[in-house]
C-alpha cells in the first residue's frame, strides 16, 4: 500500500487545489448536508454537475474519482437489500444509493485536492473533537505499516503451506487478524508514548499558512448559491 493512497493527487497545481482548505472543507460538507436533506426527484442528478465541474477544473482523473466513490456501494447494498421487499423498497434503495454515492464522491474530491494534514488542520479550525482528528491522523500515518505487516504474515503462512479445508483456512485467517490486532495495539502504545515524550499536544501543524483571499470568498459564495438554488429552486 502506498503512503499517498488518500491524497495521491493533492499536489497538482489547479484552481481547486489552491483554494483554502477551510473553504473546501466547509463547502463540501455543506454539499453533503444539502444532498442528504434534499428530496429525491428526477432533477436530483443536477447535484452531480458541481462535483463534475470541480473534478474537471482540478484536472483529476475521472476514473480514479469514480473508482474511489464506488466504495460505498457494498455498504448500501448490505443495508438496503431487505428494503426491496417493501412496497416503497425501490424508492428507498434509490434514495439511499444516490445520496450516499454523491456524499462519498464529494469527500473523495475533497481528499484528492487537499493534503491530508491540511484537511485535519481545517477540521481542527471548525472545532471538530480532537479525538476524531487524532484517530484520522494516526490511521493515515500508520495504516500502510499494518498493511505491510499483514502482507508479511500472510507470506509467512503461505511459505509454511498452511492450506487445507475452508474451515482451517478461516481459522488461520482469524489467528492472523488477532495477531495483527495485538501488534497494532502494542505499536500504537509505543508510538503514542514516543510522541508524548517529544512534546505532542494533540494539535496539528502544517507548512502552509491558511489565508483566505478574494478567490476563496468568490468560490464560497458561488458554490453556496448554486447549492441553495438546487435545493430550493426545484
């Protein structure tokens, strides 16, 4: 797993990338709120237009954004598959799928145009609880380590020819997950103690100073106006 799997395209130079992270975070969270509260109708597809325009303006690969946004589909299917047996099941399914997909699409756009430390700093600016931002920070910094650890454990199991029936392989997988959890917990304790000994105070520092300019203000006003127009102009 690559370390930049979340913000791989965050260093592209584009008008969207140059926007203040606080403006982008507020705007796209506002987009999620408006989409979730909007009634489902044939005009609902219009909410896709602002995201598509921003993706093109940011010069992001459309395939990359589309693939990342599909992560929500299995969860939606798992939650709403039983609703299809109800009289209004198809409508409920379409409502949840459309809103969930647009929400994940907007967050994918946000993380693809914002460096992850800047995104966490923006969340801190909006007084998001530090426990939440710290969990995200540790996950981002060390997830690739545990992915590599799991890959090495799987390779070691394969080299010992630990095959057999499905039940035996399932037991081996359970043991690997349990061992990985213990290693992750122990490593997390060591890393946290090391960070505290070096003056860690649960806040974030980035090499970029947040400064709003006229372009940021113009984007915020225009994007908010478009969302309000879509929400109440139907």
